[in-house]
């Protein structure tokens, strides 16, 4: 399946479906923007479930899907495959049972029987199965006990949520000995310690479910977990995922999701008054999160676990599930929530997700391992199940029956400052592109003192200056070592680039953002302060580099990736610029406005989630003549025609000042912006 990334023609919803995805025809009356309805979500869910079950052990306790194994090993990966597909099956089963009449159909009966059998086998320690037991290892094994910080903790939470949502039709029908075994296995969570991040919420929901079924639990552990996330709440609906600056999709599909799922398990009166707080925070989060999905349905490509794909829809459905606008849980009308969720689902489905075998692979479009983490195994992508949360809403819910309404990026260009995570977002509706400028999320442990953190490895999905929904960072190891795209670097004598490990945010407001980082190059300390301002598709980045003279500076633009090598153009006069374009018109430009001597392009192979052939333009300075130098870059990612010389003439930068403070005045055709740069 081609990984080529071309925006669909949204005037013709439903065009371009891969033939191996059995979706119904688009409904252009109910869903004029995507063509998707509940029937599409149900068909996709059923397709995923039936494809995955081919890899189940005969007792259904493990789903040993094909692909690279995680660091946790094949058994853990098999349990992960069971638990995460069970969550999807639970949403499907519960949605049918609550719609009044389809829970007894043959498809739902098969799902109930399949996962009931897997629960019974996985939690039964009375028999040891595997090599030497007469089955040659063809059956699964009893699930290993939950231990501290083990992967079983993650999957236990998925199982607990699935059992709660199917309580009436699955849990209640289990034989008592099986219930006892399930209680005992899940109860292994009690007294165990999790990492100090979103994992604490796995303990909360698991033990709350156990409490609801008279299983082992500790109320103090539930309260401790809920109290802990209060320390991570930073305002405007944003949490950090654990201490530090950890902002990505986990905020929506974990930090908001599990507390509100916990309230469903705790029931009325059992939430200690927390539900209203969680709803209010989710509404604030969605006020900003809705801008992360472009008008073509593509979500911004930033952060870890991007292989979960459809899960980006989870917080959109969660707002409706938590009571909608009437309960203060979302700012979105039901038709808007469905438009954004369905837009994202349709985006992936039109790009080979799932693959021709019906499986979710480790990657973004197709398989691309550099976009994954070492904890990602072949069952990991099925956390995509969270994106199907909307199936818990009855078919007559307004989220399914109201006509689709445009999202914010459908209605016009946007600029949004997000001080809590340190993001500045700007989107252009005519080409569906959303750009996320990162001045606050570094996924590094917190530390006192100067923000150098030179002993910690950085990550291409956090350390870049910018991300978008149409491009991904160079993520393969050679690309990441070179670290060209969307990064301003001080270059050592051997060409080694300085690293932006810890981000020190300075300000994010209006149409501007400022941050800095520090690193050591050739044994000397350097600090790089970056201020950026945006208009339409244009970004102007002003960099103040502080440190010993003699080094050179490099600034890179967005990567363009495709099936075939993108087209490149490079010029040195009257200003240096580099332009990379794709045949469909997507273009990335870097042009020097001040402090640059030459331009170039780095080409790479198999380094990008958006295609096997990629290229990024960059600018290079002359050797620095002072201890403080200023470099100003015009950057663009656009589907419009680009004329670099005309743009460099129309957008100007005037630099003034000196040691102790620099001033950069940027003149766009439609406005003037002033940026201040101070050395640390």
C-alpha cells in the first residue's frame, strides 16, 4: 500500500477507499464533510476484530499478532493483543446491547464467547499449558501475575474498562469460578507501584472496577492516584503526563480519558465530587485540541505512541460521553465532534490503515518502526480502540444523528497560543495544514538549575521546533543524528549538531512564542534563544546564539516525504533559500532574512513516517564573528505556489541591539511584529 500523503478531495466524501476496507457507501446528507456515519465506525471495528482473531491462540487468551516484538516479550505482547482488541469488542458489544435489540445477534455472541473464553483461560492457574503439556505451545499460557511497573498493568486497565462497559452481558454471565479468577488476577494490582505518570490511572480504574464487583482493592490507592494527577494539572485543560514538560496525545487519550471512565465505574455519588472538575477540564482542553485536526482530517504528528492513530479521536467522543455541552464537558456541538473524529478516522483509513490483511501495523500510514518506541509490540497499535469510544453512545444520540458541522480549521485560518503546554499553532484551511510550534514539550525529566540536561537522550518527536499534520520529523537513527529538520543547531568542528534536549520556555502569547535551550559544543557552553511569529502559512524564526565565536549555525525547515524523491531548488542570491516540493504541490521553504550565508538540502531514505524518500532544506551561517549572533529565517509549509525570491522581498526583518538585548522587527505584507531576544 502506498504511503503517499495526498489530501482527499473533501467535496467528494468517501472517494479513495482502499478496496480491502469493507465500508458502506458515504452518506453525504448526514455527513457532508466526511461521508462517515456510525455504520462506517461499526464496519471498521468489525473488520479490525475479525482480522485480529486469526492470530489468537486456540483458547483466545492471547492474540499473537505479526510484527516486531516489544521489550516485554512475546507473552506480554500476546496479552496486549487480547486486552486491546477486547476494549474495542467491548465498545461494540455495549453499543449494541444499549441500542435495544442487537446484543443477541450472531456477531455479538461470537465476540462475547471469544473474550469470555480468553478471560477464563488467561486467569486460570490450575493448569499449565505450553511445551511439554501436549499442545506444543499452541495454546496460550495463564497470564503472568501483575507485578510492579509491568506491562500487565496497562492491559489490566483495558480489561477492567471492557468488563465494566459489558457488565450486563458479559461479566454477569461468567461462571463464578471464572469471576473469582479474574478478580484474583486483576487484584494483583493492589499494593503495586506504577511509574509516576499516566500509569497511575490504570491502577485507579482497575481497582475501582474490582471494588464494584467485590474484588480486592485499596481505597487509599485509588485516592492516591486521583490526587497525584492534581499535581500534574497545569491549567487550560492541560496536564503534564508526570512531572516535567510531557505534552502530547496522552493528555487526551489517557490523562482525561481514564478519570472520566473512572467516574462511570464509580457511579453516581461515588466520585467524591470530582466529575464536574474533570468535565470542566476536558471542555477547556477540547477548546484547544479541536484545532489539532486539519480540514483534511489529518492530526498533528507529534509525541510518542503515534501508532495508536485512531485513538486521537478519544477525547472528542469523551466530551459527548461525559454529558456533552449541557454538562459542560465539551465546547463542540455533536455534529462537530463527529466531523473531527470521523475526519481523522477517514484520513487513516484512506492511507492503508488497516493494511491489506486488516491489521494495524507499527507506524503512521504504513509500517514505520522509527516512529515507535521499544515498548511498542504488534498488539500496541490496538490502543486505537480508544478512538471508537463513540460506539458507547446510543445510535439515536445527537453525536450520531445530527448533521456534521464544520470544525475550526474548516472555517478559516487560525492562530492559537497555548501557554500551558508551550505550543503555538497556526492552520490554513485551504490546504488543510496545521503547524504546531513547540516551545514547551520536551519529554525530559524535571531538573533544577540550567536547562542543559546533556546526559539525557532527546527524541525527534519532542525536540523539534515545529511539527505538522502533513509532515513528520526525520526519525531513523542517521537522520536523528544529523538533526537537520526543524532544528536550529550550533555545529561543532566535526559537524555534530547541538541538541535541544530541555526546552526553557520564555513566553507564548498572541502570534508569538519564545524559548531557549543550552548545550555544549566542542567543550564550550552555548545557548540558543528562538522567537517565532506567524501569519497564514508563514513563520519567521529569530535565533540568538550565545557562546564563543567561530562556530557556524544551521537552521532547517519541514521535511517533505513521498514515494519518490521530492523536487529541490537551492539559491544563494539575493538571499539564500531552499525549496522542497512534492508533485501534489506540498512545499517546504527556508529563506534567509538575516545572518545566513548559504542554503542546502539534505536528502534521506526510509527516515520518515510519511514516505520513504524525504528531503529538508536548511540554511548555514558563515563562522560566527562574535559571542552573540542573530539569525532570522523565513519558514513555510504550504500547498500554495511558492516564489522564494518574491517572498523574501515581501517579508523583511530588521535587526538591532547588542549584548544584553536584541530587537527584530518583522514586516509581513499584512502586519508588523516585534520580537525581543535576550541572552540567558
